[in-house]
């Protein structure tokens, strides 16, 4: 090995020669290792001839391997060649390999980044479309709400107008009914006072037929589940009989002293 070192230091060599020289040194060291292994085998064979035992051979191999392992652990790795040109050539080759590996990794990462960028663009486009769709739905919902509010306001206004018309029509009907009843069904003579002969009770002031009908109507509208009105002394009997005879009112099936208005609206 010293001879090879002296030859290397005598003059400059190119990287190819340095590599060839390094391989020659490795082969020389390998031959030395093979010679050592041969000597160990011979020693193990002689021992085996003396003892002729497989167990002893196995134990010797184990001890030899353990000793070799221990020596390799204690040994500090040495550089095969210290020539700068040899080291430079090996370093360049190793760096070239590292560069090639890194370029391959870089290409792979660039491809992955390109795929990720394409995925990101697709996701952004999808997100933009979803936002546009959401804005459209919000606009439709807002328009629908405005239309519903307008319709509700319009419906409320129309209903309110109808109620006012119905109230006016009701007042007109009641007014016309009152005029008709006052003209054709007045109170009896003596100013509507019903005198009872041979009776200690005072006279009772009678009510008009209009008032009787109004009482029956209000009772039917306010308490439809209990529309009966008690027939008091203020109700003139001919008017009561008139209402019952022409089907305008009807008596209670169990209490003849009560009557109700016929449910013409049902």
C-alpha cells in the first residue's frame, strides 16, 4: 500500500487512474482478508481432527466471530487512500449521485406541486360557483319574501276593506230593519207600558220588536254554544208569538221560557 502511495505522490493522475488505483488497493486488502480466513479455517480443521466434535467446531466459530466483531467495533475506519486526486474523484462521483437523487426528488415534488395547484384551481372554481349559486338563491329568497310581504299587505288591506264594507252594510241593514220594524211593528198603546189588572206588581216597560231581535242576534253571535235568551215580561207576547210562528225564533226544547234565534247563517 505504501508503494501505491509513493507512486501516486510522484505525479498528477486523472480521476479514472485514481479510481483504478483505489480498486487495486481494495483488491489487495481483500486478498489479505482471505488469507487470514484461510489460516483460521486451517486452525479450526486441526482442532476438529483432534476432538472430532461438531459442537466444538460450532463453539470455535462463535468465538471467532465474536472476537472479529469485537475487533471491528474497536477499530477506527481508515481512509484507503489519502491522495487528494483520488478523494476528489470519489467525492465528485458521490456528489453526482446525490445530485441525481436530488434532481429526481425535485422532479417528483414539482409534479406533486403541479397536481396540487390544479386541484386548488378546481376547488377554487367550485367554491366560486357555490358562492354564485348561494347569492342567486339568496336573491330569489329575498324576492320571494318581498312578494310574500307585498301579498300579505295587499291581502290584509283587501280584508280590512271588506270588513269595513261588511260593517257598513250591516249598519245599513240594521238601520233599514229598525225603520221597517218601527213603522210596521210599533209598541202597543199607553206608551209601551204593560198594565196587569188585579196584580200587585208594577207595570213593566215593553221593548220593541227591533230590540228583541237585536238581543237574540247579539246572544247568538257572542255565545253560539248557548244562544238562548230568557223571555221576560218586557217581551210583548204577540211579538214573541210572531217570531215563533214564522220560524224566526224557536223555544228551548226543555224550557219554554227561553228562546233563541234560528241559525240562518249555518
